[in-house]
C-alpha cells in the first residue's frame, strides 16, 4: 500500500480557510448570546476511510484495475448550541464546519484528489445516552488533483475528464465517548465526484468506504436542545423564480463547450418544519442548437434550442437561510442532440439566502445517472 502525506501548501491553505470560517461563524453569533456562558463549542475531527469503489465491470477492468482507495478528512466546526434560528434546535444542535479531504487510489490513472468542502453533521437517536452518539452528515465542495482522461497520455481514465470536480459527501456514523472531550467512531460514507459534463468523459467517481474517526471537543460537554418553544411552520405558499447558467461538452472528441441556461418557476408549501413540496415548470436553453455539427438541419430553430416541462419540487430546510433543493421533471419537448437523452430529468443542489428573499446556489441536472450540466443559480422567493 502506498502511503501519502499532505503537502505544506495544502495544509497551509486548509488552516487559513479554517480560520476565516471560524471568524465568520463567531461574528454571526447574536450579541445577546455572547453575553451568556453558553458557547458554540469547537469540534476538531480526523477521519480515515478505505475501500468501496463503485463502478461498472468495464470501468473496473480499465480505470480501476489494481486500484485501492484510501482517504483522510480533517474537519473543524462549531456545535450550534445557541442561536435565534429554531432550526438548530430541530436538528439537535448540529455541527456546521469546513473540511479538508485528501485521498489516493494507489494508481497513476486517477491521480490523488483532494477537496475543500462545507458540511453539516446532525445528531439523531437518544441524545441522553452517556456513552453512544449517532449522527449523519451532508457535505458539498470542490475537488482537485485528478489526473483526467487524455487520448494519448491517459487513455484508461474513462470516468473523469477534468482535473477539478464537484465533491459530494454523505455519511452516517456511531461514536463512543471515551471521555467528555474525546470520542471515537465508525461508519459508512458515500462520495461522488463529477464535473457535470463540463469536460468529457464524465461517468463520475463513486465511493462507498468504511470510516473510522477520532473527535476532540475542547472542554467537552454539550447543551441538549430545548424544543418546548418551537413555533409552528407557516402555511403560506412560496413562489420561486430562478435563473441558472452553465456549460456542457456535447462530444468527447470535440473540446468546445456550449452555454446552457435555465429559467424555473415553482410553488411550494411546508409539509413539516424540515420539508417543503410543490411543483412548477422548467425551460432550458442550449446554445448547441445553433451549431451545424450538433443540430444539423435543425440549426437555429427555436425547437433546437429550447426544451422543458413540468417538475416536482422538493426542499429540505436545514435552517432559515440554507436549503437543499431537488426536482424530478418530465420533458414535454427535448432534443437528444443537446444531451437530453431521457424524458425524465433530475436536479439536486443547495441554495443559500444571501439577503432576505434573494438566494444563490449550485445544482447538478442529470438524466438518470448521467450528468447534464452544473447550474449556477440565482433566485427570488415571494412570501418567504
């Protein structure tokens, strides 16, 4: 097994990013909270993981031949024990933080990717248990240092065509309390790397490793959430107007990337504190419809450039300003030469309300397991 270490540049960048995050998180604490002895304590965690490469038979025999996965995470965060936002109580005082990830596949075909990501880690189960804790996490970030496909120098990499990719992290874990300050844990994780067809090939890298962690909380101790004063969720209808942009490579043998955009409008309603559901309509524009090689005789026609249809809208509310968004839609009209290969389209992403009703975010649009493009989105919500 090949052993590896962090380079000094990566570690310095991680430390600087961490300190910036900690300063911002501290600045956001309400002034009335700072005058009380209750704090949002610091959490420091190291986690190692290995195994669990998910791939088709073709890819296992080429890209992942003789590969073995190892990864390590360094995470720093705050356990939110005091806030005016009641969602932190609803999520049992979760941990919000930033993580640095580094890995190796022990093969030159894929490289040794790393990632910087934000995460939220949520406790569940019996919070009064003095020895055991359980949590799940969601993380999103940007990765680098992949060795992408190249027809001449790296033809066996059939899964990733870009050096930098989106990094998605999911995990679930059980922890044992060694002392009030120290905990050790084991669990499962899922990682997905994709560039959203910005650069082909883009089958994506999917990992399902076992994890082992060691957590340190200076001072120890936690405040259990007091849920007696949770307010009821609103019964208002939310109206959403969103605009997204991105780029897509249509064919692997042609490097050109084509502009794509989305206009969406939805209506949604709370069905619980943590979930909103609704529906609406998506309209997509593909500049590849103006290209002779792609659209052929259909070049320039409105039907070659526009597509869209109705979609189901689902929102998972993490706090008053941060949500995870998803869609399942159906094309009333589509064009396969623009990469719209299925009637059903999917979307998954995150949005943050940067100012009142104005939000910004990123999502991946896909057809089944194949990414269409990454959408960088701005939106406005009425009745919020």
